């Protein structure tokens, strides 16, 4: 299948995006973008052989006991623990910490909507900073042990056919494809990657995902060789989506895996 993805174009100056309301007269994101039609392959025939440490993403069947994802207490009390245990099993990490979650809906009134700009949540600079913030109270929190930030993404209604997630095979993404951008929050500035297009990149997606399935996505790894470090991803419009498909609703958790 071919579909359109949204990439950053080379520009002057470091891009800046706002995770809050931008100052008057400033855009939500300053980067120039371009759309490219690219092949996006069905990952399901390959699912059994995928690894979050090799391709940077992995599809896992993992039903949940959560009944209402809009119930904050249930998500934090039940779902966080489920996902911590899942990431331990999937990666072999000694310990996993869930440190935030986001629910996205494709609806004009939604607080958070699908992100169509292809991106990675952290960079080679902001990943270590976030690790140290999360482990600041621990004596060896920033020691030279392997740490990875892994997102766990699940549709909360399915089968999901609207605005699915496109995933780049991390092995096909060159370091020069990644463009660091400032991400402005109230009181602090973070950093994430946008992605330049390159024909060498290989893209995948999981069609018609069910709420019993999750995707693991690598967003940072402290080990620079031998493991996927950054797996770019972004929503896209599947040309085969039925006109009456329900709008996307999904939840993503960010986890810190300590090895």
C-alpha cells in the first residue's frame, strides 16, 4: 500500500513546537513540512519476528483488564501495572516504570489528537535528561547502565482503521534523517526529533488493530550500538479506510526500562 506521511523539510534554525498555547503570533510548530507518498507495509506477516531492539517496534497480543480508559484511577492503578509487567517480559528489563500516559482521539474537541508529523519522542540529548529526572532520587539513577524509553500504544476501540500508526524500521533511518526540535512546555523546554524523508526508509503498520493488541515503540536507548535507539512514527490516512470507520481512539504509555 502507498500512503502519505508528513516529513520535516530542511530549514534555517532549530524548529520549535509548543506543547502548550504558543505566544501570540507564533505558530504551534515553526518547522517547514512536506508530504510524501511512501510504501507502508503490513507488519502482521512479520510480527512473530519483530523486535523492539532490532526494528524498534513490536506487535504483541496483550488483553487488558481495564474497562474504562477514561477512568484515571483505573488506568493508573490497573493499566500501569499491566504495562510494566508486559515490558519486563518483552525486553528482559530488570525494572520498568510507567511515567505518563496520553489518550488521543480524532475529534475537534479532543484535548490530544493523533500526531501526523513523523517524529520520535526523545533525542540523544533529551533521553538521558529524562532518565536522570525520573531516577533523581536513586544513588545510581544516572549510572552507566542501559536505560530505554519505550512507548506502549493501544487502540481503545477497534478494529482501528482510522488514523493508524506508521512505523519506520530503525535500521533504515540514518542519523542525518533525524532533526532535533525544541518542545516547549510551561516552565521548561524539552527536545524531540522530526524526520526528513529518505527513500531508504522502510515503513510498516498493523492494520485493523484490536484493543487486545499493543505496539511497543523505542523512543530512546542509552546503548548506541547493537540495538535500535529511535523508531520514528506518525499517524497517517489509510486510503482503504471505510468512510464510516469510527474515529481513532488510542492510549499510549511512556515507560522507562532499566537493565
